[in-house]
């Protein structure tokens, strides 16, 4: 799904929920704020393959524990943070060697690419 301001047709993104990861191409500095409280529990459906999701929890959760509910059902997690320069892409893989895992945990306010090996549901409780 996508949304582009000013596009007369073809915008398929109508709303963003607490489970939704979004990728924004900003043309200038901006602040994105949350408009509604996060529910006590959010179920995030994952399809086999790559999924862009958020992690709707106010707390930082260490990996792999944050994804215990889908243990054995994913291969990789990636996060992107442009502020990190050459190390902007961070990775965690449950079967990757420690030297390759530089994503130590996940938290609210970022998007995460999760490669699911099967359809499953990630449940996040607050």
C-alpha cells in the first residue's frame, strides 16, 4: 500500500494502525506523533516473506525475547536508522552468528522488516 500527497488516483493507504510499519520519504525535517493510545494488546499478522511492522510497546524489548511468540517462524529482522550513517541497517537473526547481529532490541517509533517463514501472528502486550 502507498500514499502520495497530491496523487489524484492510486493511493491505497487509508489509515495506519498500531501494528503498521511505515516508510516515509520526507522532503524536509518533520515530526510524526501518535494520535491515539496504544491498546493493551496488539496482534500483528505476518505473512510468509517480508513484513514491515511497528512494535507498539512503550518499553524497549531485547531480542530475541521480544519475538518469543513467533520463535521458529522467522529468519531475520531488519531496522533502518539513517542517524547511524554507514551502520544505518541493523539486523537480528536467530541463527545468525553474534558478530552479524547488531540489532539488540525493538521499541515503539520505528519500523521493522520481519522475514516470516510461515504465516503467523506476533502478539505485543503493553
